[in-house]
């Protein structure tokens, strides 16, 4: 075989882009890891939240995370945010704090955020 042709084929192999992996497995693994980390961080706070807050309000809320004792709750509607705010101010936050502490999680306050457009 001609050495020039062989050299060309070697260069072609070096310069060829590797085939990309179309699988979503790495992304799913990262998602599962993130969700298990979130579940571990929330601990018994999620259960206490669902036990204290009425089901119709809980359906409109998502527990985003717990960091440095601050529980972040995202609401889907202004009505749900108002209802949750009233419940928390009427003693729900103190009860939630007590139940979280009984479960071994320190909770200092609840922060409400909105995912809707005001």
C-alpha cells in the first residue's frame, strides 16, 4: 500500500470526532442523586409539612430545599401563597419547627417563593 495513503488514513482516524452518546442515562443518574440528596436534607420536614398544612394548599406547594435551617417553599398560585402564609403566621411555623426538631432537623424559618407571575 502506498505510504501516503496509509498516512492519510491514520490522520483521518486521529481527526475523526468520537461518536456521541445519545443516552440520557448520565442525566438521569445526576437527577436521581440530586433528588435523593434533597429528600435526605428535608428529612421529616416534608412529612410534618404535609401533616400540618391542608391538602388543597399542599397540592399547590413544592418544598424546594432546606439550607441553614431555612425551608424554602414554592407556591404555584397567589391564593396558595396567601393561605400558606396565614397558616404559618397563625402558629403553623412554630408547630412545623417543633416537629422538625423532633425528627432531628433544625428549622429556623420558612421562606415562601412564587413560581407564578404576580
